[in-house]
C-alpha cells in the first residue's frame, strides 16, 4: 500500500495536465468553460487569501508591540502543568553544515539579545562530521564565545554514514535531541513537561519577545503538551542583496505562511518552530531517513497521539535568509532546488495515508479532512499556475476550426484577461506588504528603490510556474518513480555580502 500511496499525488497532477491537452482537442468548449470557471475560482480564492494575509499581518504587528515577559510574570501558575513561566526551560537546537561563523553568530546574538532569562536556555550547536574540519572548527570557535552566556551551551558532532540515516537536518536534530536528553536533561533531572524545544535553521534570528510569546502560548493554550508552536518565517535577513526574482519567491513563501496562521485548523509545522520535549521523547525524536523533517514531525505526533495534536500559530515572526549567491544564475538554480526540496514534503502523503490506514482510533472525518486538504494542497502547488498561465490557450490551438469560429473562442482570451486583471488585487496587496516588511534600510537605499520593490511583483507569474509548479511537479513525479529518483537532503547555501 505504501507504494500505491506514493503514486497518488503525481498521478492526480499528471492526469490533470494530460486531460487538459486531450479534452482541449476533443471537447474544447467544455475546457474553455472550465478555464473561465477556474479563473473565477482563482479570483475568489485570491480575495479570500488577501483578507487572511492582512489579518495575519495585523495580528503580527500587534504582537510585536507587546511586552510578553511582563505578561508572563502576571500570568501565575498553569493549573494543568502546575508550573509558571520561571519553571520553563528552552532547549534550542541549531543544526548546521558548512555555514560561516558570521551566520551562526547572528543567530546566537539574536537569542542573547532576546527579552528572556538566559539561565533558562540550553543551547545545542550541532555540527556534521561529513563537513569535516570546517564545521568542527567553527563550532569550537562559537562555543568559546558563547558557552558562559547561557544556562548550558554544548556542541555535538553528528557522525556520518550511520545505519538507517540519510545525511540531513532530521538525522542531526535527532542526534542533538538524544544528546541533550542523556547528557543534560536526565542528569539534571529537569522534568520533560517543563521543556520547550525550538529547532531553528541556522540562519534563524529571533525577535526580542519570541521566547516570551512562545512561553505565554505554551502556558495558556488548551493542550500545551499536545501542541506545536509555529512562528511566521520572514525571509529577509539578506533581502537587499538578492535579485528581484529571489525576493518575490521569498516573500511569496512568507505570505503563504502568514495566511496559514489565519487558518490554524489546517496549519502544520514548517522550518523553524517549537514543541514540547515530552512529545519528542514520546515519539522517539525526528525521523532519520527523510528530507522534510520539519513537516513530518507534525504527522509523527498526530498519529502517535491518535490525532490529539495541533499547531498553535504564534502570529509572531522569526527572520531567515532569502536564497541568494553572488551569481544570478546560481541563485536561480538554488531557488529551484530549495523549492523542490520543500515540494518533497509530498513524501509525508504516503506516511500520512498509511498511518490513517493502520490507526483505527483516529475519527474517519479527520482522516478525510486531512487527506483532502493535503492532497489538494500538493495538487494545487503542481498544477494551478500551469492551468492559469500556461494551459488557458490550449482550446484555441487544439480545438479545431469549428471551435475557433465560435463566439466562445473569440471571447475566451478577453474574459480570462479580465478576470486575471481583477485578480491583480492579490499581487498589489503582496507588493505593498513586501515593502512594509522590509527590515532597516541600508544607506544606499533611496526612495526610487521602493518603486523597484513594488514593480518586481510583475514577475510573480514567472515565479509561480518556474519556482512553484515545476519543482512541485518534479518532486511528486520523483516520489512516484521511487528508487534512484528519490531526493536526498540539499543544504541551502547561506550567503552574506560583506561589502
């Protein structure tokens, strides 16, 4: 059954694309009507998501102004856990490969400058043995600078070529988590229920009140030990040194995650996030043989606790790097690889479906709900942009003379163009929001750069196809083919312009 489940996403996507070609030839009138209706659906969805985006931004803006540590001090004891904020420890895992000292230092400085008691922080900096002396020397240097600034600061060296593992973030995180459990938490008898784990990409920088709002959410949510806690990722650390296409892709990813915060019923974990250590211990930590460990951890908990698991949106940001290198075409190649790796999150579909098949306790309506929104999400990722921007002309080219002489043939381009013009409201909203979210401006940034940063959004149709549908479709196809076509973990290079 697992292999059958692996084939499903790609089969649905390719069936949609092939059907568009075939039906455009056989029944062009039907396809033309479908395209118009689909464009209307896209328009309504764009408006719907724009409302969610603006709501999420308003919540984030409000939360950024709150002194969450003061709110914590006034909170009192959590009756379910019988602890207050001062009993909570933060285990922060920072896995890295060959990233520079500068990148790691930025992340640690942001943690050090956060408005929270540093004596509650347990920092694990996890190097990879396969990175050889590069990572080891960087880790030792960082340790000398920061080991006396937190309650505990340790470095680990994840061995290469361990049985049952693939090189990647998940296997390193699991190594780090088990090290922290055996060498720190158990030896110091810290209750598992009192520990929140934040696993960060190495380029993640936290805002001043991150740990305050995280702890507040933990102590006030309905089921603190049955929840993950998801911040909003802003890919803006190096936004001013990235090309326009990269900026549009980065902000698009940010906006999607912001909109998901406004729909918590369908939110899963992504990239940097936090969760209870008790849950990690219960499920045996992260999977060691997969690429998309950040989203898989949600499904591990969801299945282990018989669906009694959810993601609490923090409506609060963390900041990470936009994908960039010194060379334009190298950047484009890396963006495609990163999007394909994110698209490889489709590997969770067979895991989820097989888990649903075996678990008899999870209610059937939850299985149907999550199966639908997950499959629909990956299908939309791989096909929507192609349907809107690339396949709308098919009836005109394949429909034959009889269709081309019809009124519908004449009207199709005009109608779709009109609907897509109305849908520009979403792009305009995104353009304005991207300017609002820009970090502190460098000295060279002039007034006319704002215009450039808005006009760049005309590239969005290109990014949706080249850096959206195509890598998503490739990832799903590779999963269906299996074997040597399966993806391994690709580390996104981190670039800093030091000029």
